């Protein structure tokens, strides 16, 4: 999932602004073989396709499930815990706990919104 680099994102944003369409639409066009100025020559289209598939899968369930459930699924699919474990070996647990605290807080907000 972490295969989409800064140059690719910049090119997608620029193409979206120029064409007055969304970044997701530009990304879909790239996955279909279209090219845009500024796209890296070594673009990992498979990484972009995986990202689009992830977004599309959550687009389908966003009205059925609370945001916290979707957040947990995203974190699991992108293997975020593994990523922070490698990137921040000395304090990854604190970072993970902070994220879990945010998810729990958002779940409380969700519950209160259903009650009141």
C-alpha cells in the first residue's frame, strides 16, 4: 500500500486540478493506461490499483458501518501496526495506543450520536 510516492501524488493532484476532476478519477484513468504530465516513468500502477480497490471497497460500506470500524479495517489492510513497528521501533506501542485511543473516542461520539 505504501508504494505511491510523492512524485506520483503530486502529478495526480496537478492533473486533477488541471482537469477539474477528483484525484480518484485521475488515479482510475492512470490505472487504465492513460498518462499525465509529471508522472514518474517507474510508476507502480499495481500499487495505485490496490489503493483504488481499497477506497472502492470502503465506499460501498461507509453508510452501513461506523467510521471506527472502517478505520480499523483500513489500518489492518495497510498493515499500519507493522509499519510503525518497523519505522519507530522504540516507541511504536505508544503510537499504536494513541491511535487506538482516537478510535475509541470516535466510537463514543458515534454511540452518542445514535442515542441523542
